[in-house]
């Protein structure tokens, strides 16, 4: 059974949240996002602020064990959150926003990051080490292998950008779990 996400609040705020949340329904559900202008119980969302940051931070706090997929790019970065196999959030963000989100998430079990076979993965380790504060495990995924599922994901989620499709394929793919976060 899939987790249902709901929203309570102003229609304009609902439309903004719906840009980032898979299958967001209006009204209370299993987990409810609440327009902070109205107050109430649930994950608070101030629609005048950084909506992706608030959504990733808020949902990671109430749904421990979620997984993040990250498609690192030169300018744009794809980011998704999956909980128990269910995609919850998606966004394309700048490097600065990505850093803010990764430092704000709590309770994430794993971060899956794609790497290109044309780049030496050892160059990534310094940057990956900074992700340890957000998750206890970092999974490195070969982008070529993960790309095999892209066609299916594009058909299933036609509204996602390429960067988001890539990030989702990384979460769903096998990879190498790096133990770079353990303290010696």
C-alpha cells in the first residue's frame, strides 16, 4: 500500500507544493502538509519561503528511513526522495539549494549519487564525504547501468525533468554502498 500525502491550506500554496510532491491530494491523508498561514497538525509549509527545502526537510523528519537520489550536474541537480519504494518528492535545484537541503534533512537512511564512467570516481569522494551529515550511507551508482531504467521511468513519470529521472533511477538501481561515513 502506497503512502498518501495530503495538503491542507490555500489553493495557491497547494499548487506550489504540487510542483514537487508526487500525487499530492487536497485534504488530510497519511501524512499531511499544512499551509503554515493556517496552522494545524502536519508538516508545516511556508509558501513564501524555499518550498523544496521545507518539503525535503519536513518529510525526512516525519518519515525516517527515506532515501535520496542525487544527479549532480554542473548547473542543475536532480533530487528525489523515496520512502519504502514510493517516490515522494522531486526537484531540480542549484548547487547552493542542494547543499541547504542536504544539510537540513534528518532521518535519511541512504543517499544514492550517480557517477559517470568517464570520470574518475575518486574525484567525487571529497564531495561525497560532506553528505555524511545527511545520511549514514552513501551509494555510488554507475550512470550507464542506471540509465537502463530511464525509458520506463520516463513513461511512468512523464512530468519529471531528465535530472529528476536520473536521480530516481539512482535510488532504484544497485550501486556500491560506500562506508565513508563511519568514524574510525
